[in-house]
C-alpha cells in the first residue's frame, strides 16, 4: 500500500472552494451532508480550513479574481491532496467559458484528480466520484 | 475614539457557500461598520447574453443563480414577450406559476435551514433540508433536473405537466405542508430562537424605503410590495392568495414571513393544478417567428424579491442589450443599517436574514489603471457610463421616448 492510498483510505475531510459559480453545485455539495445522503456516516466532513483537508472540491468557472486565490489555497493544502472539479463549469468552464472574466477551467490552474460532470451533478454523482477516487489511489 | 478591529468573514469561509468578503469593523464586540466586497463570482452574464440567441439566453439566465433558477427566465420571458406582444396560453401560465412557486418553497426551506445553521441550531438545518428533498424530487419528475429546470421559452414552456402527474404532485404538497407545520412549530415556539432573533437586525419602514429593499425583507418591515400582485404576470391573477407581511422588521419577522409564504405557495400550486385539469393537454406554447425591434421590461417575484430584466431588441436573433437587476442587489445594502450596533454573534444572522445571493448580485466592476493600479472610475461614474450606453443604444434604434 502506497503512502498516498494509505492517506486516502477512510474519513476524507473536504474543503469546498466555490469559484464563479451559479451556486447550484455549492448547494448540491451541501446537500450531500444532509439527512438523505449523509456523507458524515463515512467520516467525511466539510472543514473550515484547507490546512485540515484531504480533498479540495472546486466548482464553478474560475474568473480572474478567483485564479490567484485558488492557486494560493492549493499551495496551502497539505500534500498529498485530491482535487475534484465539480460540475460543467469546473470541468470545462461550461456556459461561462466565453465570458470576458473567465480565467480558465480548474485543470489549467491546478492539477485535477477527478471530474464530476453535470449541471449541477446530483449528490449521488458527487458521492460516486469521491468513492471512485478513494479506490483509485 | 477607541481602537477598531477588522474582522474579515470570507471570501472562502466555511459558513458561506458562495465566495464573498465581509469586513466587520468592531469596537470590542460591537460592530461599528460593515463593508462587503464581491467580484469573486463575476461571470459577465449581460455581455454573454448579447452573443446568444433568445432561446439560448434562457439557459444562461437560469445559471445566474441556482436557487432562483426560475425567476430569471421568468423575468426574461416577460420582457421578450412584451417586445413580441405575445400572450401565452393559460396552460403555460399555470405551469410557469407552479414551477415558480415550487421554487419559492424549496428556496425558503433552504433559507430556514441555513438560518438555523447560523444560529447553531443544526437540528433545524437538517430537518429543513431533509424536507426540501421531496420538492427537488418533484422538480426532477416535472422537468428532468433537480435544479436549473430549462422549462421556459419565449411564448410558453418546454414541457407539459401531464394530468396523470397531478395526483403525485398533490401528494408531495400535502407532505410538504405537514412538514411546514413542523418547521413553523420549531421556529415560532422555540424560546431560544425568540431570544436570538427578536429585536436583532431591525430594519424600519423608512430604512426599507431608503435602501429600496424588496421581497420578504421589505414585507417583514410592513412594506406591502409583491410583484405577483402589483404587476400581475403568469397565473397569479387567476388564483386566490394573499401577500404576507409582518411589522417588526427584525430577523424573527423575516423568518415568519418566509414560513407563512410557504403556505401561500402551496395553496397557489393547488389552485393551479385545479386550473391545469380544465385546460387542454399539450397546449403549452405559442409559435413566434420573429422578435421585432423594440424594448421590453420584465419583472418577476423571486423568493428574495423583485427580479428586473430589461431587453433591447434590434430585430436580430439575439438581444442588443440585456440588463439584469437581482433582488439581493438592493437587499445587501441594508447591512449598513441592520448589522451596525449589533454584537458580532448577532451580525452573522443579520447578514443571513435578507437571504443574500451573491451570484445574482455580481454586477459592479471597478476599473483600474493597468500600470499604476489606480482607480480610474468610481461606482457613480460606472453607473453614469452604463446609463449612457443604454441611452445610446436606445437612440441607435430610435426607441427613446
């Protein structure tokens, strides 16, 4: 078992970075924590600081103001860290990719481990994505 | 003067889903001034709308905000239909209102949950979000998606609600009504919530008028405004309902208004479902071949207040100018009044009480000189500039009065 897979074996702690989004993915991420989906039974919680997190969830297209902040947050993250791009905007920029403030999808700025497409992805999809990621490493 | 401490909340704060930055200037524990900074969410939607056809703009405007993803298409449809002078069919009107009211229910439930979360009452958060799920299931059944419904188009709606689905919808509504009773009990009868929210973040009637606040924020301070009644659209004139107001203007009154509005929404949907039964199935849109030159305004009552869309058409396939004003734009300005003088612990719930939505509000940009980094335009100048551009466009198409 590699060090990385040992780190991501159980109880992933998540940090949520909401970029220039429409709020839908943010709500669906929060939905994962509420009774119907309840990821806390797997030991997954949203934490307040990236310094405590194993996984960085990024959603929304990234605009010029977000870009340096996303880089800084990634640099602050304890490594190894898993980065998950959530939603169409996180994966490609989606409908906002032609916007005048768009500064590139997430994978142009930081390395991404998993993409969860959908506008917005259902909570089931977000859970499935994170579970797949745990198995992969 | 004693020493002021700056407490930043955000931009990526665990309490907030959206990126925004509040700067609370405090003396001791008392907030003396509050400033807010946005721009983390700016996507340039008005400019993007000018590059898209009228059909595509609907998909864009519903992604202004995920929670009000019906209100923006609603207002845009009203604006374009004013230009094209189209009257949609009754069935489409009922369907539009049903979607709009279901959205209000899920948005208010979401707010009640978050408000509980801000107060440290996480049981309420979990309850409210649990009972929000059946509403989202209804959306999935009717429109095919939990959020961002893609139901609207110029001249009608994209999908019909088949009459066979009506009983299922009515069943879920009955469940939601029962659970609303539970939430009303949990909020109204809880001495802790009374202690935390009564007399906190008070906005008087004058404050509301000065800041031009809208929606439940205004109605909780005794200002009786509601676009659904004042500028009727869709099926709202066809059904019976009343506007909920409260007088106190504090956080508790805002919660009360929102909770009681949910009952009204349920009643509107029930009446609309009755109306649907009388209309012919499949009669959901009017064919429109051409959007003529002209301009139109569209208004809709979002869960947070009045959404305003202004569209100029030059006769081509896409809007020449599209101006959007979301309710949070004016509601957020009331922070200057509601938070100042409160303790820090009360400031968070005062901020949350207007149900601010930052992805709707991202409008203002401050221009900087690229070399020196100096501000070359302030807010007033940008507003003047924007007014000028709109006037020029109106003159260009000979539309100014």
